[in-house]
C-alpha cells in the first residue's frame, strides 16, 4: 500500500500532472485507487466504455489495436486519460506484459475534484493539448 505522500511524489513525476502545483497534486493523490493486475491480461479493451485513467507505478503494458502494437508503456506513464474527459469507447486495448501496480482515477472522482479545484484542469488541459500537438506532428 502506498501512502498519500508517496502518491504525491509519484504523481509529480507523471507527465500529465507536471503543470500542477504540489498542493493540487495532493488532492489528486487522495482520489487515486491502488491495485495490482496480473501479467498477460487486458487492463482495458478496445470498444469498452471508458471512465478511468490508469497510472503505472510499476510494470509494463502494451497498447494495441488487434495485432498492431502502438506503444509500450512503463512506470510513470499513464493511459486512458481521454476517459477523464469523455465517456467514449476505448480506442485501443492495453494488455499487461508484467505484473502491474497501478493507480486509477475515475471520471466521477476527477470531475468532483475539478468542481472543488478548477485550477487543476488548466494544467491537465495544457498537457493534453501538448500531447495532441505532438501526435499531429507524427502523422
């Protein structure tokens, strides 16, 4: 079990939360749920409804659409960030390659914290916008 302070330290190193102050990251740490996931099993599947963001504390996953691998992610990476903003179906499957230790943030908890601390959204929107710009340059 990870303490809240350890979660804060971890989250400050996650790219999605780089633009957010330590106090604001503390609020995010409080809404994270910690869990483990076995190797070689899907964490999320393409087409499923999405309502959570996942942060990898330890382990590795592959992001893929059927047999086409899109990325391999490891510690301090996250996936499912778009699910925090909308409830659209997952665009890819994410399968564990190793035993995973994850933190999860649900959309409902995230929206609740944004209501209390709207300044958190600015840092996250800035990071997501940057990711979209980078993805467009790769085309």
